[in-house]
C-alpha cells in the first residue's frame, strides 16, 4: 500500500477516535437520557465536549480534501516522496489539532490547521503540475 493510502487509513482511524472522544464527553455533559433521545430539539455542547465536537467536524471537512488529494495522487500515478511527506505531515497536523482545539491553544490551533490544509493542497498541485 502506498504511504498516501496508509495515511488516509490512519486519518480515518483518527476520525473514529475523535468521534469516540466527542461521544464520551457529550454524554457526560448532557446525560444518557438526552444523548439517547430523539433529539427533536438542538443540543448545544459547551466546554470540552463542544470543542471536541467542533474539532471532529473540522476533521470531516479536511478529510474530504485529503481524500481527494490521495485519490488524485494514487490513481494518477503521481505518488512521490514529496506527496508521502505531505501526507504524513497532514496526519501529524490533524493529530496535533485535536489537543490544540480541545485546550484552546491560540494561535497554534489555526497554524496547525493551516499546515494540514497547505500540505493537502500541495499534494493536489504537485499531482497536477508534475
């Protein structure tokens, strides 16, 4: 398996871990009755639960672009050492993003996000240009 596909699989595992973390903290905040209920009204999470939810949602958004980058690189037969470095950098940034968002590391959260986004776009651009 290519490094890019390996990182994509690991990014999916990270997403699942984020979902579990968010679920635990959300259940602790709202209680099991509300968490397992029909959710006819919007539940607003605050504090750690809210930050974990937003970090998870942000990764869903970033994972769309990263998946596109991996598909373009791998199916386009454009995998290089550069694209592998970009992929691993993306994963590192996404791993760091979770505590950065959870603990409010300002301005680091935004800088970490920017690194992940930038290397994703560089993967796509490198596949298109080279």
